């Protein structure tokens, strides 16, 4: 029985790793939807826990002279496979279940050119109002407008350059309106999130507001806030 466990544990660990590694790219390539991708992550975690447990049993009760290598492989690969989804779940619990983040919760920048691209999206483009604003203030108090010591036309050019530097797909840029609209694609799952940047004059200076909204998913696990922080840091 111990010999079977010793052989089975690393095999299960490899399957778990394949599920973990395939969940995101498969979703990004359109092979399956994100719900299936999340399901693969979950089963990868379950199999990772099973593999690590079997590996530990095999290691502790291995026959005299039996090599510990397969058991250690199962423990390491299984543990890592289970750890990734676990850390993601823990992060999700630490942030509110919102997916629309903006530097101006009173008068959030509005989408125009991006709207046709959001047709059929699970999440609406309209802002959620005071309830969402309250959750954002509590979770992301540092997501605030950026004031640049530059006139609006200069600030707009810098804002557009920074948006391109972020690797976003620019959908529209209107210097007269001070508005930039773009789509950002997440690295692993390939989720499409839409971004609008608003540049307005502010007594000889310029105020930059940003809004980032996910197309799918109740919670963005902090992705939109992190994106806005990174953009403003680049622009700053």
C-alpha cells in the first residue's frame, strides 16, 4: 500500500500543477470561461492538498531504503499548488466585494467610447453610488486625485503617455474634453477592465482623476485600486 501511495502522490501533484497553470491561460485564450477557470483552480488546490498529504504519509512511513524523493516532490508541488489559490482567497476576504474604483467618488469620470465594448458585460458601467463609495473609502483611502503642476494641455499629454506606458489599449483620447478611455487586460486570466482618465484645469495646475471598472466578477480582489495607484505613480 505504501508503494502505491509513494507512486500516486507525485502523479496527483503534477495533475494539480497542470490544473493551476492551465486555469488562467485557458480562460485568456477563450477555451473556457472564467468560471471554469476558477473551478480548475479550486480542484487544483484540492488535489494539491491531497498530494501533499499522501506525500507526507509516504515520507513518514516509507519502507527502509526507499527514496524520499517522490514524497518530497509531492509535498512541495502539492503545497505550492494549494498555497496560490489560498492566498488569493485570503486577499479577496481582505478587500470589499466591489469592482469599480475611482479617485472621485462624488463625481466619477464617465465612460463614452468604451461603452460599446462593454455590451453584454456582467458588470454595468454606471457607478454604484454611496454604498460603493463608502466601501472604497474604507478599503482604499489612498486612492485620491493627483494634482500636477502643469497646465491642462501639458498634463493631458503626460496622462496619455502614461496610459500607453501601462500597456493599456487606448480606445479614445479627447484633449479638448480632457478624457482618455482605455482597456487593460490582466496578465494571467486575461480579464478586460476599462479605464477612464479625466484631466481638468485647477487654478493654473491640473487635476487628474482615474476610474477603473471590471467587466466581470463581483470582487476585483484589489486589482483596480492597484492599477490606479500604479498609473498615478507613473504619471507623478
